[in-house]
C-alpha cells in the first residue's frame, strides 16, 4: 500500500513538473489585480485528492487491501431504514492469499462501521451462505458474502460512514472503506 502511494505521489510530482516546464511564458504585461494564481487543472486536483485519500488509508468500492492472509474488497453497501432503526448491508469479498498454502477461517474477522463525524460505531455480523466454506477457504480461493449492521438511532447524515475490518491474524492497519451512495430505501 505504501509503495502504491509513493509511486502515485512520484507520478503526480513528475506530471506537475513536466506540465510546468512545457508551458510557454507570455510576453504581455498583466495588471497586478488581474494576475491569476497558479491553480491546478481538474485532473491534477483529482489526483491530489486521490493521493490524500490513499495516504489516509481510505479505499473506495472495488479497491482492495492485501495483507499476508487476506485480500479484502468491499464491493458495495446498501442502507434501509425502518421505524427508528437503520439496516446497513455491505458486500465483502475476501481472497485467501497465504503463502503457506493453508486455508483461512473468515469467522475471526470483525467488522465495524464508524461514523467519522460523530465517532459512533456499529458492530457488524458476517452472513455467509455456507458456514463450512466460510471457516475453511482454500488458498487462492475467494468468498463473497454480506455483512449486516443493525444501527439503533442511525445518523441522519450517511456521508461519513466507513467500514473497518479487524483481524488478529492479519491486521488491516488503518485501512478502511468509504461507504458511498447509501440513499435510504
């Protein structure tokens, strides 16, 4: 992950330098009040935001985090509200990437959704289709399943929710996924 951030930063800096060096200087005088500061192009601004997000360990849907045992991806998430309770379901894929050819037990992973603005957390429960496969995923295989979160008194603003995974066997460090597009159904 750190090497990806370094490569991305290097590419951004190199692109910026090449762009700055290739621009021709204008010979006309510009009035000081009309002088425009150097601003980033929309593409450069997007690259800058992407780098900042990755440096903070924030991933988006479809982006993966790889450790020694797990390659984890959050595919998507949906939110529904009934009465005063919110129900969040995240679709997760975990691949067994162990080098020692041993199976993995996905039941040891804990799932938490955190509202970064309010600091409130919600514990999740994995909902595998096949419990035996869930506890014994062979090397190079993957399993996709839902993780369900019951949110008593859910937040009104759903734009600050992030999914965290915790594992004692293969820690995810500070990697977490931004849960976007959670419109109430």
